[in-house]
């Protein structure tokens, strides 16, 4: 009787195993959001290729963290320290990853070494909003 109970329990558990083993769902941007981001990131990457700090600043949301209240501070404090040739190339070639944050904002992330470059959809369109730590 115990053997039969063990077999039945095993069968039940095996039937439920696929439900527990499913991969987590990955967020996917709507076609409209993806199209808008694709246009934004093309301009952003062109500015990086030209090493144009002013153009990047125009596509950035201010204040930018606690280090840059405006475009002038961004160009002098943020751009030189974070946008070296290696990072610019990484952002140009990196595959953006989509996700929604806790406020239901559409975000794309590009991972470059120890940094995460964050682009968020705002009422004004997509903007460069943050450099986070890639942990």
C-alpha cells in the first residue's frame, strides 16, 4: 500500500513540475514604444559616434542625478567621466533590454561593464535618465 501511495504521489508531483519550472515572463515593448525608442537610440548613437556631448545633453533628462543640474554641468562633469571611447562603442553596439519600472514607465537599459545606461519614456519622448551600477 505504501508503494502504491509513493507512486501516486510521484505521478502527481511530476504532473505539476512543468508549472513550477516555467521561465519567468520577459517584458516586451509594444511596437509603438519600440519604434519610438529605435528612433531615439539611433540619434543617441550617432551623437556618441561623433563624440558630441552637447547633442547627448539635449537627449538627457535634468537634473541628472545629483551631479548635473543642467546641460552645461552634464557636458563638464558627467560626459568626460563616463563616455570614453570604450563606453561609447559599447553603447553603440549594445543590445537594449526593455522593462517597466515600479511606476509603469517604459525603460530600456544598455549594460556596459560596471555601468547600466538607462533610457526612459517621458512625456517629451525617450530621454537618457540615469547611469546605474551593474551589480
